[in-house]
C-alpha cells in the first residue's frame, strides 16, 4: 500500500473517531482545511462518501462505519506493538485482574503464570474465580477467560488452551446399582450430579454429539453444585453420574475409582480464550501476560 494511502486512512480514522474535524486536526497537528481536503480525496478515490458533515456534527456514513470497523483494529494493533517495542526499556509492572472459572485457573492460567511471574517480579496478577459470565468491563477486570463458544463478538480474544472434551463418569459402586447408559437419552433415568449456572441460575445441560448433530440433555438428580471439583468428589462417593472436563476424570479412571461411559458421544469443544475489550493503550505488563498465556499448538 502506498504511503499516501495509509496517511489518508489515518486521517479518516482520526475524524471518524473524534466526530470532529477540529479535534482531529488538533490531534494530528494539521489544519482543518488540509484534513478536509485529504478526506475528500479519499472519498473520491474510493467512489463512496465516508462522512456526513453538518454545521454541528460529523458522523460516519454506513460505508464509513464499515471501513472504521474493519481497519480500525488493525491500525490499533500496529500502534500497540510499536508502543510495546519502545517501552521494552522499562520493566513491565502493575496489577492485571483476570476473571476465570476455577477449572480455567487450575488447568490453564496457573500452570503458565507460575513460570511467567518468576521473570516479572513487578507484575501482580489477581485471579478472581468466576464460574458465570461476568461483565468484565463493569466489574473492572482487565480480561476474562471463556470457552470459544461463549465469547462475545465485540471482544478481542486470544486462544490460551487446547480443545476441551468432557466425560461422563460414575463410580463402580454406582454401576452396581444402576445399568450403564448406552445413549445420551438414557441419562434421564439416572441420578445425575448437576451443576448450576451462577449467572442465569439454571442447570447446565449436558452436551453430546451423534452423527454430526448436537444433543443437549437436561439431567436431574439429588445433588447440585456450582463447580466441577465438588461434582467429581460426589461421583467418587457413588452418588451418581458426573459430566466433567476429561482431565479431571482421567486420573480417577486410571486408578479404577471412576468408570467412563458414553465416550463416543462426547465431542471436542473449542478451548479457553483470554478476552478483553480493546487493544488500545494496553500496558506493557498486560501485553506480556497475553503473550505468556497464548496457546501454541
């Protein structure tokens, strides 16, 4: 791309975001007339109007908003990376607050952070256990962790873990009293240890896949928890079937304390992502944490 094209796009971004030629010109160190001329040239070259101008306001047209949404994040990323390079002379420091489920903390965040923090003594990490879908913006977290299917579309996300698979398990003592389920539909006749969603208040459905079709089973039983650790403990004690992340169950399966069923119906799900609202003005400490957590297959 030619340099003058890049400068024209930067001029458009400044005006579209400031919603004012006056403020944008002052920020860019240009005259209003020069900025206005640049925008007109860009519109003529593209053959479409990008900004609606009145005596009181400036606003992007539909085409302008589309351009702003598509190129804005890319320019922000370039700006962030350049700023990060210039700040390497300073030690990354500060507190980074992350909201994540207990499972995400134990399986992904802590194994990576405990190595990372040894090299960054001036960075503090606050991990807040969140098994719901907390609004990280209103709760003033720097980032949150969710599985891929739960991500909001307006968030920036970075994959931090591999795919996740769930397992249906029960203790040998439970299967002495009850026959093993052979299909997901059989679960409605079993005592299932369920998990309550802390945000909606509903019970998590157990999700399966058969011949490419997603299946959601509303299970029921004597026990309801709000975390997978207690669910596993109850399953080990023979109180029913549990639906938990595979890596929670595998050590107990290997020791014969739990038995797995319905394995062929349990698909892989998109794993954990770190998500946050904007790349703009990210601190060196936050950038360092993101890179430390990034999943590398």
